[in-house]
C-alpha cells in the first residue's frame, strides 16, 4: 500500500520510527485498533451508500 509512495524501504523504516517516537510503544496497539475500526466503518458506509444509490436509480432494462 505505501510502497508506491516511497522510493526505498529505508524511507518506510524512518516513518515508522518517527511514529514510534511520537506515540510511544504502548499507544501503537490502540492507534492500530482505532485505525482498523475507522476503516471498517468507512467501508460499511460506502457499501450502504452504493446499495441506497442502486435502490433509488431507475431501472435500465431497455424497455422503452
């Protein structure tokens, strides 16, 4: 996922090290859990929106 944004694995390591310094080792599991919850809610919202849009869209069966 992040590999396309960075030129080398060293850059990813530096970013992870800075995150570790900012949040501390004890806060990282909480941060990862919250990110996972937010990602799940986002995906659920997208699928709910798509279902709603499909239900409201007029049928295009070709019966004109």
